């Protein structure tokens, strides 16, 4: 059968042919701009390329004007260790001794609603390839997940499939899953958030970037064959809102093969070691459209591509379909002619399909042929870099003042029942149902993962240098105050890294919001960007990159604004990593509370479960206090355990410190705050629980005071074992009762999905 393409010559001969640009997500003025650039109407293939590359997901057309603030607030000193930053596939940080670490977090929200297993699985695959494209070996993944209410029928469909997809892909790749979050809230019903983070390691001199240089250099496409799956996938799904029936858009979701990606990782690393790669780009959102246009636009010439050379797994694909396909496990490399044979040999060794599909040319045009006809002839930079930039209207919502009015804080009339309600709540209950599906220790360099403040990895097996990574967000805090909510997410991720003994060095982010066409949403977004950028500057650590996900809403109802913030820290010797488990040693421990506890319940878990809704202001954070904690805990030798306090407050923090070794504690609540409800459940920021031995207690307290950190001795450990008890003076409760409540919630709700596949009816 003959494939019928719309060619450049046909476009010139029939300039008035109607085209479905609106169906592809382009506005009238955007389509007019494309015709102005080309001096004619676009071909079908060109229209496809411009529509996917100018989509919200690929072009950041609604967020660019605000994202520039990250660059404006990054000082020269902050950026000294950043080898690759904003605009690259992933941020790369020099961590010393010739080692570098790359990390990034990206969304795969809408595909994960449409088809939970494949949406989440290919989200992992995509972020892993971003890391590969920097010249790195991926070494770990994390995930940030948000679903509707725990008892929502659609949550029961989506959550098991998402978790199954993440575990299947990550486990098959042999990458440890070292942490993350799972949050339940009504606002995410119909629009879950699936944010995947990956960490990679490389030598500084092995850094690779996405650019095509050197006239005559060859363009090599390698990895899986190109099919019809994923056409219009992430690039289109991520630029629209969901209406009823959207879960049937299955053809738009990519299909992943983790075993193919595992082989592709090893193949890429061999290609890097052989020195045969000039530039490289992964094929993710927008597929070959993105890879070719971005490589060409970032290089020093143009590019010619022959689609007849692209290995296909479907018959009679048009040029537009080949260019828009988001088939997974594919990479595109620029290779000098003299190295093509060796490139092919390495691919053949790993049984990876590769094809020479074009070459770097003079000029600035991307010229693409199919079936002997020119189907694309356009300036590459106009496709990749010159999408529309919108200054969307933004305004503080009229309802924001009423939302921030102080809400009633209900005192806990029955403290024992309140403690049980907190640990068993969907917000705080055990995530074992989820995390037990992930391999945490594959590759053998995981130091901390399950139920830890941050994931900790050994990077250098000789020096034992390592990194700590944490990611956090609170949509509830951010809804109440978008600027402070972003700062609190940054502060918590920073603090989670600090309590391992690591030194924070860089930030990444994934900013999840509703429609940018809503001025309320754009105000939330702008405020969050400013809060995060200003906060990073105050902490002295740069934002190395990020991702924006808009149109996260069902109909007119946006999700809670959710800025996910990741922080990377460096540990000189992971053998001295701090943990947060009490009772790890033979001696009793003294428990200190660092920081002040205030009546701060806006957006808190206590407000949520006590029926207070969402009201008031979130906790206020002074990032200078976070820096003082970092100085105190970095390299600390007089600390036996350290744990940050955040969601759930002191009650959850104490429980998490005792549950693993099942040790009892005596805690003096009056030393924390005069009101027991505030002492137990306040979520004031910049607080850490620290344990020391009796012999080190005085010296530790002196060190804290010298740094100006409020420090209070609030308790001691008691007997461990079956009789372990949490005694707060005004209330006492057996640890076993809390453990039973904590462990039962998710199995009770999702027991139907144990061992199930990705689709749960």
C-alpha cells in the first residue's frame, strides 16, 4: 500500500487547503505564526511537529515568563558546582573527587489517569532516559504520588495500576526505589499526580549534552522500533484538561518495555566509554519531532532526516505519525562519520536496533524526507525554541482572604483516640502496601530508603562518598499561601536531607497546577515560583532544573497547587549517615527537640482529620533556621538519631522514631508547649528531633545553643519489645496499638488489588 504524505510541493500548490490545527491544540494566532515562519501553509508533518513542540508540555509557553525568575535569583557563587542546569535534560552537579550527580523529576500525570500501569511505567522510563542523555548511569528512582480520596472508586482503579507500573518498570531496570510520598485528597480525583524522579552518576569529564554539531556528522536513531503507540501522548494529554470519558483515550498512552530500556542503558554507557557520541537526546514527549528539532536547534548547523530509514513496527505509517510517535526506549545520537562503524558494532553487541537516519548540514533548516518527498523544510529553532510565549493574566483570587481567615483548632478531647486517628489516617498511615512492591536495595549501594527522611546512596565505593535525596510538597499548605507553601516544600526537603548528615547542594522541582488560562491558577503558580526561587537563594543552593505540568484539573476544578521540590545533598562518608531510629544502640538515649512549637495548624493533618477542613495560614518558615540546623547536624558525631518534624507534628515524629526497633519513650509534653494538642500535633517548621547518649547530651545541647537554635530536652527512651509504651504524661499508649492502627489502613482499602495487574475493575 502506498503511504500518502502531504509534501512541501503540495503545500505550495494548494495553499488554502483546510488543516485541523485546532484539533491539534493550536490557536488561530499560533497557526498564523507558523504560516508566517514558513511563508506558506505547513505540511501535515510540519503541522504535527509545530503542534507537539509548541504544546504546553514541550514549550512551557505559559510558564516561561515566570520561570525566568529562577535565573534572575541564581548568583554566580550558587551556580559554581552546576555543570548543566535549567534547559538541559537534567541538572548535573559536581560533588567532588571527579564525580558528578544528575537528577530530575518530571510529571506523567494525565497518561497515568488514562492507563495507570503504562502511564506510570513510561513515566519512570522517560525520566531514566533524561538521566541517560546526560552521559550518566541511572542509579535510583523516587516517586511523588497523589490520588483522590482513599475511598473514591477511581482511586481504587488508579492507585494499584500506578504502583504496579512503577514497580514493574523500576524493578525490571534494576534500579532501587529510595523514597517518595503518597498523598490522598479529593482534588486529585480524576487527575492524579505521578511525578517520577531519577538520580544518575557520572564522571565530570563524561558529561553529554543535546546538540548537533559538525557538518557531515551522522544522526543515529537507536533502541526500540517506532510504532503507533503514544501518538499525541504526553505532549497533547499534558496540554488539556480531563472531561468525562477521558479514561478511554488509550491509544495516546505510550507502551513501555523495561527490558529494552535496561539493554539501552548499558549500550549508551558503552557508547560513551568508546567516545563515539558527539551529542545525544532521548525520545520522550513529542518523539522524533523533539529529538531532531532540539538537536538541530542547539547545534551549529541544520539537519537532514530520511524517515524511510527509521525502523518501524507498524506498516504504512505516515511521516506525521513517525514524527509524533512517542514509542519508548529510543535515543538519537550525533556521530562523526569515522565512528559510525564502531557505533553500530556496540549497538549490535547489545542487540540494539540502530539506523543512520540523517546528517548535520549547513544552514539552519531541518529538512525531512519520506518516500522520496520533502515533507518538512523549516528553521529548526522555530520548532524547538520559538514557540509562543504567553503572559497569562494572573490575579490574587477573590476567595483567598476568606480562605486565610483563622480556622477553629479543635482541642483533642480524647488524646489516646487522637493518636490512633492520626497514625491510621490516609495522610500518615503505613505505605508498606506500596513500598513493599519496590526493590530498594538492588545494585547494593542503598544506605537509607524505607521509612527514612531521605534516600541515601553510595556513589564512590572507594571513598564512600554519597548523596542524599528527598522530595516533598504540600498542596494544602500551597493552597492557603502559594509562596509560603513552596518555601515549606523546599524547607522540608532540605531538612530531610540535613537530618541524614548531608550537605544540601542543589534543587529540582516539578510544578503541578491547574489551567494556566485561569488567573487564579497563574497567580498561585507565580507566587510559588517566587517562593521557591527566593527560598533557594536564601539557602544558597541553586535550582538545577525542573518541570511544569499545567491543566491538572477535571472540568473547571483544579487540583491543589502542588510544587514538588527535590533536594540533593552530599555526604562525604555514607558510613557516618545519621538515621532516625531510636533504640539502635545498647544504651538509653536522651531526646531533644530543636526549634519552637507554635499553634500552627493551617493545612495540617490535625485540621484535616478533626473536621476543620482547609483554613487559615500554613506554618511560617524562616529559612535561616533551616541553615542553622544544617550546620549543627553536618558531620555530627554526638547524635545517635535525627528526624525532621513535619506532617503530623511531634506525635508522628516520635512514632516513626520508635516503630522500627519498637522502643518505648517518656516524653514531657509541657517542655514542648503548654497545650497538649499543640505540643502533639502542631506542624511548626524548622523542627528536628535529635537523640544522643547520656554522656553526649550536655555537649550537644551546648552546640545547639551556640548556633542560636532553640533546644529542649523532652524525653528519654525506655524498654523495648512487646511492652514498649509511649508515655506523654497526660496520655500513655502501648506502641503495639499504634502499630496495629498504622499498618491496617491501606491493606483494608486496597486488599482487593494485591497481586492484581494494572487494571482493577
